[in-house]
C-alpha cells in the first residue's frame, strides 16, 4: 500500500509497514541529494535521532551518494548525561549513520567541555556557515519537532538553537521508545534547533511510523497550524514530504 495525499504544499505517503516507509524515504532522499550535488559542491543535512528513524537511516546509508561532499548536523541533544552515554542523540546517530558513511564533516552540538552558551554560539555560527539543504525529522507524540514541545515552540523564534525544558509527554515518549527505563531517568532539559532553523531547509523529509504517533499525525494534517501542535508548521514549508505507515496514518485511511 502506497497512498499519496496533499495538504497545502505537504505531500503525505502511506505505506503498509515501517520498513517500506524507511526504504522509500531513503530512496527519495538519495535521489534528491544526488540532484543537489549536481548543482552545488556540498550538501548540508540535519538529522533527527529516534527509534522512529531506524529504518530510514538503515536504508539511507546504502544510497549511492558522494558522502564526502556532505556535512551532517544533529538537531537536538539532552543536557545532563555524561559524555559517551549511549542514550545521547549523538551516540545514536554515530551508531546509526555518522560512523557508517564517510561524511565530509559531522557537527555535534556537544563538543568537549564548552559552556552551554559556547555550544549554542558555536552551533549557530556553523548553521549560518553551512545553510541547511535538507531536514530529516520525525514527529513526537505531543506533536513536537526536534525538542520544540508545544509550550516552548515558536514559529517565529529569533534564535536558531536554544535550551528548552521538556514536557512530561515528551519525556514519557522516551520511555515508550525504550530509550530510558523510567521517566525519572529522562533529562528535563535539552538543547534544540528551533523551528525556523529546521524549516530553513530546501526540503523536509518527515518519517513517522507507529500507532503511538497516529493522533499527532492527525493533528499535524488536519489541525490548525499552531504551536499547540508544532509539527503543523510543515504544511507551510515549500517542499515537505510526510512518510507514514498504516498505523501512524490510520486516521487518513
């Protein structure tokens, strides 16, 4: 099953299962990256880190693209975990793709023992130096994108990266995803790219499998475009694609 729906400039594709979702999204991404590399010397990518991205990342690293002309960024990171902790998003992405293909450069939010202000200042400078071409992202159970939960989301944020506190539903999702054993282990604060930083990309690929995301997907597609469901902003992006499986897309079928 492969369905295609349009809402504003957002294309929505629905697949029978999450493996097909990931494979199709990766193939589409590979094709788009190759097109960009035919027109420009380097391509800059932002990556989400979450189990929802597993299948996509598995197939993306198999795509025939010139990785040594590609720069990678990750979009958010927990505060308070020790360096090298396997639960850090940097650790997830290293294991899933950053250490699997020969990127020209990988830029991490965490970089040694910098102060938080220094991390934010450095990353903002990098994002200005390497304008984003593609954002690869998911949607949280509360409708967040990156760690822009509804209570901190700002469609007109003046910052490109900031410190945020995580709401309870977001922190519980990390337990549901198997990343932490209980909510008490989940950090309460994180550093995240803001919504304008994510939406500056020429193209947005949004991969959202699982029944736990069905309600957020429904709000994203049919709800008012509002910070109460931050993911609704992708309907205003000039070139965005939402990849669903039959579980996450159950309200669309």
